[in-house]
């Protein structure tokens, strides 16, 4: 069940309940650069905001001169994933590349655990985090967010023939989630820690489900569809667990960069670039 849409209203931030939460973690992956456009100075001029109704023009700084550093967990298809040659692809990756190009910077992608990706922005080790990140009150205390660029739905994966047919049936079962996500938070709050197992990524959780170690998985619908497609015998319930908005996480100490990213993001939404990227990876319903 793929229920994703790009939010076309680009000038207001929809700060709703959301899907992925920040805690400490250590980097587990490598890093790679994606050439977007040249840049040579740590301080750059923000794009002209008059075209999109953004804030005042201002200079902004990046962690590395000439680069826009994005932390992510590249195990969340189709938003971010690692190709056989070690390169990165996905919706978030291509949107980040487009943003970097508009800002005249080269995109640097640092792949790590999800919790670590969130922490990297908070500690000023990356400029932004894109990893299917949604907005909640806890995260708003420690980082800033761009306007939303996509909406996600949390769904439930079960083995075919499972006695779990609805959200209400989750009680008493072992639920797999991805560590640090809002799915993990929601399930822990609703069903108790003893009934929730947190895995480093959705792929590991899927393997645990296939092995009978858990009874179901709560995860975003887009990666859920990818995991089910690759693993016969699994299915997604025709029900929604939660609906959330995705946004770009940024450091609170760099408001000028947030403003610049928002101006560019809004422009990319308005001209159809974001929608075309989403459609490339997710069939429109």
C-alpha cells in the first residue's frame, strides 16, 4: 500500500507528529560525495528569496567549505539506499542533490545509523539530515526543520495468514520497529517495551519476521512495499498506523542555512522537481 504524496503547499511548515527520533549512536557506514555544483567558500550567499516569498537574503555557513553535508541512514528504500557500486540513490538523495546544486555546493553524503544521523546535525557535524525524518515535539527541541516535502504512512507488515488483521490486534504480539523511529516510539508507548523490538534498520527487522522472531513490523509504507516485494510470504495490512510529514533536519545554530534551504526547497516543489523525483521512485496512486 503506497500512500505517499508531495505537499504542494510550500510556504507553511506542517509540524505534525512524525516518524524517526534522535538519540546517540555511532557511525556505521562510509561517506561519498555527489557532485552538484562548484563551491569554494565556507560562507555562501543564500539564493534570492524574492522568487519564492522567503526571508531576507543572508550568508550562511556549511560544515565543510564548498560542500553541503547530509547525514543519512542509507537503508530506507526508496528514500535512501546504497547501490552495488557504493553510490547512494533515492528520493532524499536526489532532492538533496538538487538543493545543493541550487546553492552552488557539492553534496557530501555521510551514511551512518539513523540515531547517529540525527545527532550529527545537532552536534554540527553535518549541515542537514535526510532519512525519512519526520517532525515531533522532542526533535523540535534539539534541531530545526525545513518545510515538509513529502507525507509518509506507517503501516504493518505481517506474514501471510497472520492472525493480525488490524492495529487493535497488535496487543500481545511481538512488534519489530526500526530503532529511533516514531514507529518505535508509538508502539512502545501503546503496547509496552516488552512487546517491541528495535532493529538497526528495516531489512534486519524483515529478516527477523521471516525467521519467526517477531510477529509483525511497523514501518513507513514506501520501504515496507520494497521489503514485501523482495520477500514472498509477507504482506502489508490494508490499514494505516500513523500519517506523518517528512522534513529536512538542520542545526539550530545555523538559521541562515535553514532559510536558504527552505527557499530552494519551495522553489523545487513549485516547479515540479520534487514531485518528479518522488514519481521516479514511487508509482503515483
